[in-house]
C-alpha cells in the first residue's frame, strides 16, 4: 500500500521495496544474535564483550533478570488480555515467537542435538527430572545435571541453555518468509524487486548469499516462462530502475553471463547449501552457501571467471568489470 501510494499519479514516485527469495533464517551463537537487538533483556547479554562469557554468566544467574525474562517470555500466552489477542492474531512485538519448537539446534558440543528443536530438549529435560535413568546420552545427562533441577518453565530452560553452553550452542530461528507461496508472490510483485541480502553484514548469523539462485529456482518450478520472467526480474528490471546500461542481450552489450544447469537447479536446496566454515581471508568462521554444479560458468565481459570446478586464473588477477554508473 505504501509503495502504491508513492508511485501513484498524484505523487509520481519511483519507489521499489526489496524481497528476499529465502526463509529469513537467523543463526545464533548462544545469546549472541541479531535477534537480541530487539529485546531489552537480551540486549544486556550482547552488550558484553564477545569473549566475556563470565559477564553473561553473571547476568543469566541474576534472580531479578531471570524473573524479568520469565515474565516477558510468558506475556500474552494465556488469559484474557490484549497481549493474548495479539498473539492469537500473530501481531506481537516480541523478538521471538517464544516457542521452543521454532528454535532449532544447528551445532552443539552434544552431537545428537543437531537438527533437534529446543522443545524436544525441554521434553527430555522434564523426563530426566522425573527419572534420571531415562536419558541414554551421557553428555546430555551431564548437561541437564549442570543446568540443575530448579528450572520451572520453557523460558527458564532457554536461559539455562544459554548459561551452560554460552556461544558453544548454535541454533537457528526463521524470523520471516516462512510461507513459500507468499515469498513467490512478493518476488513477482511489480512494486518489489528481488534482493535484500544481509548475509555479508552478519557473517556468522545469516546465509542466503544464494538468494538469486533460489529466486531462479522458484521461477523454474513455475514454468520455462516463469524462469525467464524471474531472470528478467533479476537483470533488466533492476537495471532499468537504477538507470544502468546493463542487464540485456542486445548486440554490442558486455558479455556478462551466468551458465546454469537447469536439471541441477530444479533440485537445488538452498537450506542444505549452508555451511559453517573457516575463512582464511576473515580469520574466522563464517556461514556460506555452496552449490553443487548448479552454476557451471560465470563470464564477466566475455572472460570466464568461474567453471564447475571453481575459479579460473583470471578471477582477482585481471580487471574485467567496471563501476556501474546511472545514466
């Protein structure tokens, strides 16, 4: 509605919003997460120095902090109130759904936890409270014992995980773009452009560098025409909007090309492409996307810089591209 208003004849605007072609999946290292920025209590944890585990431990062990967090976690989940109505309508202002089913372990010092939701862990913790011998995994049993027996609800269990594991517990949460049909509708909306990628700003928290690849797959799933239309949405349409003389296949245009294998693209799984790997150039670990032959060639100004096997000798050695300037 906002875009339509700005682009109306009365205002004569040229405005586009951006749409991401992937679930907005955020990976967190314990409490260290972009999600924490939106919550005053969680912000206290990320205001500590990254390596200062002891400072976060003190906050997470503070009874006043625990009670304030439990109050926030349970707010609007039951009873007759505006908060409960907002929750039923999915219009809450909280930083999470506050549902452990939506929070999934990605990496952990307890190997068997990978791929499990925190709700599954909480269920086993409750079983452990009732019968200590019911837990077969010795590492899991030791973690539950270290977290203690005084945890009263799922919110306090979440804090217990953060307190015990700190940054050694990697988990993810899908904050937006959960419905593929809605994502497709947004990507094709004339007032929007495919784009918006925060991965480069959050190297350990987000991985949808392959957003354009995912968009093309969505078009390919529709039809050959759908694929060509999505390709136009990623090339000529943004070029025209920003006033750039690129994005077309006219005689005399620069040969900036990408070569796809449509059979591999049709089975591409963007979420499965995510890898947590050490990057020498950054001297740290990073979340990346790695495809498996879907992209068979990349050409800049007619020079191939990427093959199915990897980069060519020209990449980073020859000046092939140029700065794009709006006309």
